[in-house]
């Protein structure tokens, strides 16, 4: 049974995005919480309180002592760079289409905030829909095995964080783990490799363009891996969004940056906050080379029914929810 929303509901999550195309200002007054996952089981209650406070007040936080080795993250980055260095004609063999949310795209993501294409390319891995979308070993040796391992490590960490939110929402502790079951053919969680194009040969930076325009994510939880020295990520919490004041999230190799997505905001009856963020162009004093990041999106399996404990919103399946959000953000370019 489909639970498709009406037109007004489809636009709700895009209202703020459409108003935030401008440059705005940058503030250092706002802090992004850093949460230590050390001794997780012994400190579960304390960690849960910290996660809940960060997710309900800011919507963004960073994790340390999270259990994923820096060496594993670095290996994933190096493999990602190798993929994006493949000839265009090779990458075009594995194209992304909005209905699958899997494969390679370049400048195909158009944000409601900017009405312009993000200045990047990406490759998306969704395990249940990868038929004929993996580069061959001749094209890129060990790519599949390394990315599958990294995807699984990311999933494990995401489920650990989501189990804390399940506790606070009154769900069973493994509620979100079951809703994100990777063994299911309906699995939707996605590992996204991102390459923002370098500007080394540009005479100047076009301030009308963004590496990624202002947006909220439409998943439950995003884990973002950043490379040291490749800045640009900015955050503006929803309750302060119209202020136009943005906070930089500096990349550090030992930290994983996390944010709440629209799906979890709805699932929590708006208790947890999906936060606007973007990737700006380099400042004059910064390098203009490429920027790489890795994002793991915890997106519930297709038939999972999204409804909060208080029933604030009508139930909707994850499949319907994801399709309405994808349709607002992609254009076909190939």
C-alpha cells in the first residue's frame, strides 16, 4: 500500500532551502558538539544524552573514538580519488538515474536553494541496486571489496548512534537497525563518494556558484568523512536559518561529522533537527584544488513505515518519502 503525501507535504522540507541561495555571513559563536564514544556500552546513557542534546539543538555533531580506523578512512579516500580519475567514458558506463539513486553523476544535482547544479561529481553505492554498476577489476582493482568493507563499517557505526535515538524515542533498541537491514532487497542506505571540482586554473571564484548549495539531507542520519585541509562545509541550524549566519565545520582526520536528516526529523515528530548545510567555494587565501568527501546515508528500507511515537504526521513509506525528495534534487544530463 502506498502512502504518498499531498503536494503541500512534498514541499515542506524544501521551504527553507528555497530561501537560502545567498552568501550570508560566517560566525564562530556557534559550536558543533564533539561526542566521545569511548567505552560505549559502559557509558551508553551518558552518550545517549549527549547525542540527543546535540541532535535536538544543533542537528550536527562530530564523533571521536568511533571505532573506524583513520587508516581505513584514508584508504577509502585514496580509492575514491582513483575512481574519479578514471576517464569520463569509463565512468559513463555506470550512470546514476534518480529512480535508483545509484551510480555516477556529474553536475546533475540541482538544489532548490540555488536553482543551479552543484559543482561536483559523485558515485553512489546502494547495495541492493548495484547490478552492472561496479567498475571492473581491470578498470579499478579492489574497488568493490574495499568499498563494501567501508560501507559495512559505516553502517555499524550509524546503527550504534541510531540505537541511542531509539532508546529516547521509546522504540525497541534495535528498531532502526531492523529498519535499515542490509540483508533486505529493500535496503536503501547509500555510501556516496564525492569529488568537488578543483579551481586551479580559474581566474576567479564565481560566487554565484556553490560546490554544494544549501540543503538538508533526506535520510535518517548522515556520517560524513572529510579530508584534512579541504574546508568548505558550513552549517546553519533550522531555528536560526533565516539569520543567514553559517558555521564552518573544519575537517579533522580523527572526527566523523554527523547530521540528522529529514526522515529522522519526521520519525521523531520534529524533536530531532534536520539542519541546513552547504559547501562554499574556496576563500582567496585557501587552495583551489579539488575537494573530496565520503558520506554514508542511513536511509530506511523501502517498506519501513515512518511515523513518530506521537503520530504528529501521517505514516509514509520510506520508498515514497525518498522518491519525492530525489525528484526535487536531480536532473537528467546524459
